[in-house]
């Protein structure tokens, strides 16, 4: 998907306002929300054909390059700054910022401002438009535009003379990004980063696009031409531009803050939406390579979650054939992802996406929000199959995070860049340089084991990143290889006349040698910003792994890069990350979060995703064995979330608190993309809390969940595939009585850990786990205040020398169970003990 730009006509006059009206109506103001680039860190996407079709004058300024995968892979020839240099030729206000992305631009000749009143006041004072550039530190095409344009003295002079230039880190200020990305997507049908938007001094969008090349090519305008056209338009047609921008914001605000027509979804709609989403995903399934959709392929875990959830529902209703069909699609997809080049076989973890349909050649950046979600779906697959292939991939991801992405106080960093220098001291960076291998490198490092390794990972003398089939002769990866598994060890070991176990040992030892060799290469940039929402996703995965992985068979042998730690160590990682957030990014007096941390908390407040994802992680932290204090904090955060974001009259949660007048849109987000939507996660959180807390508060949680989902009724009916996690949330809300597993006994004992592991051995998303130690007065006080039935059960079933489990549903509890095997059998449906008296 080659980077392209979208902008406006050189002969704006009346056409700019007409374009706003036409595009907004044509898109029905909501269809664009399902665009696949919406929350994917994909390359900027081409604009639709319709603007030029309806307004011929537009065609001269809207580049439409042909689709080119290898152009996507073309590396930006970065001039890396010399860290030993005593001074810089240029410095701007970004040098005082904490964001790694803003600091990357601190020595551009462009007179950048950070987002804030100083920049807005300067634009008003000079009466000039604002050029807003939004990206993030590991964004490949952001690097390209920096080198081509923002480091160019001529481009900088145009920007400095005619505009006030503002640089925004989208990860630090997702609220700002949402406003202007939504505008560009609505106007031009696509989006991506870098996002380039021109604004009036009062922040109304005038026109925008994504990546712009510096010079005119192929009859299309370059960035310098666009700057001149924008200045001319501002000088001669300002009133039309400003009115059209204000009109667009007004229309988008109305469309994206809609209210529910009732307080709950119509009966039957959740089941219809769930089935429709599964059917739509099945229709897009790639039978040859796995995954849903075509190239470029993103690991979108919410799709896997939907298919697993739907399979479980089908199984419960006796539709085993349909259930197994869905499971087959999921398992094959997860296998193909893990065996492909999108998986880092040497260091662990997953890259952002694959540029081809077979998960072969990745875009090499690594994002924390991917790792947490991906680890969770592999944990789910292991829970269902008990196949250690899936548990090992989950460990692979989590061990990568532990090794490379965790700070000294337990905080989990955001991302690793795709680009790095090819050698120490090199002045240029290329995408993938850290990760690819030549045949000779592999042979020199591995010696006699090289033949086995090359055969296993499809390493070719000419390289395996052959893009000739893409009909583009330009191939920056010529002669290099990414590691890809074409066949299983059990198929290949006989070829080398050795047992599978020895074959696996050699592969593991070889991966470790290559890891050590790779560690001497210049590393990609690490974005060490700590984002609350993404940490919430990772906390969930680490907490769940701590108990699910205890169900791996005894004697399992792990090979590098999997460490093979005791699963309880993953719980420690989750607790340290949560503790960091509470200590550094939470105000105990106001009960409010800050969004991110780097050398101190960011100026941005916590957003909906921060609260929703962290609450979800804390609920997992508690249910998988953490202290009750995590559950208490989750309830406090839910209260604050409701206060700041909930539309009590219209239903649904806004994405921002609405306290900043410079943020022109408050959106009720629904799209489950690379990250799930805050509303989808919140609805599930409310269902989970309602099953733990009793009385009026439980009813309140359920009513809010109903009202949240009712806002998106049309979406669930018409575009279920765009909201897979919301489909699951809607169905979960209809479950009349969730299964409750109550564990009573002293914690931090082997018995307690084993009973918890048995509780979580089987896949069941409609299950709530509560554990309570009657000897702990604080725990008892919490449950007596919030669910007296739990406190009473604890008192009645406490035994000093054992942990007692009760499984309750439909106002009936099983007889007490004290053996992990019996509890696992009970929860999996293999036995049905008599109800207790």
C-alpha cells in the first residue's frame, strides 16, 4: 500500500464547500469508521476516486500512485544524528518536550511548536494558517517525510514564513489525532500516518492528507507545491475554507456523538450480530494462508476473539460442526502467523503486519498493543486445545516483552521502530536492517548446524524476500531473508535422521546464536513512553498467563527465545506494571489517570481507552490470583470513567473528558480495529463487574452496559464485522446468569495456586472467578459491603488446611470441591456434582 496524499483543488472557490457537503453525505457520516486504516498503523492509504470525478479541478492535486508493495518496503535513507556532536545547527521548541517523536524533530530547521496555546496564539497574531503534522516515533513513513521535507532548508523556509507548524505525537495525544484523522477519513476515504492537516488559527480543518513527497512527480504535486497552493487559497479564498472546515466539524460532531433511541438493544439483536459477524469474517477467510482479508494482513486479535466466542456458543447449543469449522479457521490462522515472517523467530514477539497475503514479509515495527492482545489469543487457543504450540507462542511474546520492553520500575514501553542503521556508525537507516539475514551470515554463525537451520527457515542464497511477483523491480531486501517455517519439525527431523527433540534443540541453540549476533547490530529506536491503555492490555496477558500456563504438561521442554519461566513470574510482571501506573499516573485524591509517562507524567489526561483497558487488566489481575486491592481499584476507576466520559442521557462513552476547548470533537468510538474500542471493552467490564458486585450497584452496571450498546444498534445490525468485540459484549450481556466460581481459603499457598489454575483451565468467557480469604479482614469487609452472599459463603466454607471451591449459577451452587482435578472436570462439563444443601 504505497503512501499517497489527499488534498484539495487549486481552484477552490465554491468547490471546497461543496466537497465537504458531498463527501459527508456520500459517506453517510458513519461508513468511514469501518475503514481498515482507522486504528491500524498502516501506511497512508489512497484517497477515493470520487472527489476528482465530481470536481475535475481536484485531480491536479490529488496524487494517485499505483499500488506498490515494494515501494512500501523501500527504506527511508535517514541521516541519523551523531550523538557525540557538541551542538546542532537548528533547535526548536520541541527540544523541551518528553515525547520521543517530538524529540526526533527538535533539530529540524522547521520552527516546530508543540500542541498548545503558544502555537495557537502565534497563528492568531500572525493571521496565518497552522500546519499540523501528526505521527509517532516508530512510524516508517513519518521518518521518510522528515528526511525528505522537514530536514530540507527550502521546505522549512516555506513553512516558517507562511505557517505556524505544530508537531503532535499521536500516541501522546490521541484526542488531537482523532479529530483530524476523522476529518481526513471522512473527506477522502482513507488515512494513515504521517497525518498532514492545515488548520485555521481557531483549529478548524481546512484541508488535509497523509504523506506528501517533497517535489512534483508524475503530474502530481509535491509538498512544496501544496504549501504554495494552501497559502494562495488562504490569501484569496479564506472565508470559503474556514466556513467549510467549520461545517465539516459540525456535521462530524453530530454524527459521531449520536444518542440511543432506547435504553437497551432490541431482543435477539445480540445473537443476530454475533452470527452475522462470524459469517462475514468466514466470508473473508483466506483458506490458503489463514487470516481474514487480503494483503496487507494485520493480526487483528478481536477477530479471533469473536470466532472463539462464537464457537463456544455454538458448542453449547450442540452445533458442533459449525463450532469446529470456526475453530479450524482460528487455529490455522494462528499457526500461519506464528510460522511466518511477521513473527520474530529470533527475539520473540510479532511485527506490526505482513505486506503480503502469506504472513511472509513484515513491516518490522513492534507495538505493545499488538503483543498483549496476541499473547491473549494464543493463551485462549491453548486453553481450548491443550496444544503446547500455542502456549509456547504466548510465552515467546511475553518473554520478548520481559527481555526488551520493561523498564526498571516495571513499566512497559510502547514500541520498537522498524528502521535501524545497517552497521555501527552508518549514517543511513533502513527498515528491517536489524532483522534480516543473508545466507552467508547464517552459515558463518551456525557452522555445521546451518544446513538444518536454512532448510527449516526457508533461507535462500538469493534471499527469500523476492517481491518480483509484485511487478516492481525495486527491492531493498534483495539477497536477504526473513525466517519462515514452511514445514513442521516432525516433518523435517527424519530428513536429518534425528529425533524431533534433538532437532528442536538444534533450532533453539541456533536461534540463540543468531540472537547474540543480532544483539551486536545497531538496535531500532525504542519508544520508552509508557501508555496506560497499552499497559492495560499487557497486564491482562501477563496475569492470565500466570494461571493458564500452569496447565502445560509436566516435563515440557522450552527452546530459545522462550525462557520457560515459572508462570507465577508473569503475575509479578503484571503487578509491577499496575503498581507503576498507580504510583506515577494516578491521583489518589481525584481518582484520575494521566495518559502517559516519560520523564514524568504527560500533560494529557487519561482518555476512555486508558480507563477501559486498565480496568479490564485489573479485573484479570484479580480473577487470576491478584490481591482484592486490584478489584477495588477497578471499581474506583469505573466510577471515575462514568463521571468523565459517560453520556448519561444519550448512552455510550465519549473518547475524551470534554474539558479541553481545543479538542473540537468528542467521539463515541465503536470500531474494533488494531485496538478494541473503548466502548466495547467498557461494556464487557460492566458485565464482569455486575457479576461480582451485588445489589443496586450491580443493576446500575448492567443498565449502563445496556445503554452503551444501544447507542450502536445500527452498527451491530449493518456492520457487525467492524465491531467484533462489541458483538461479544452484546451477547455476554444477554447471558441470564454468569457462572461464578468462588474459591475460599488461604492465598499464596500451593493449594490455592493449583485450584486457581484448575479454575482457568478451560476456555469460558462467561465465567467470573472470586477468591476470598476469610482470615483477611480487609477482604471480608469489602465483600460484606459489596456482595454479602460471597462473605457468607466464605464464612460457611472456610477450612484452615484446604481451599474450597463452589461453582454457582442460576441461584444454585455445587457441592464444595477441594480437588483441582474435580474442579476442572466440573467446569469443563465432564461431571455435575449435586447441588449443595
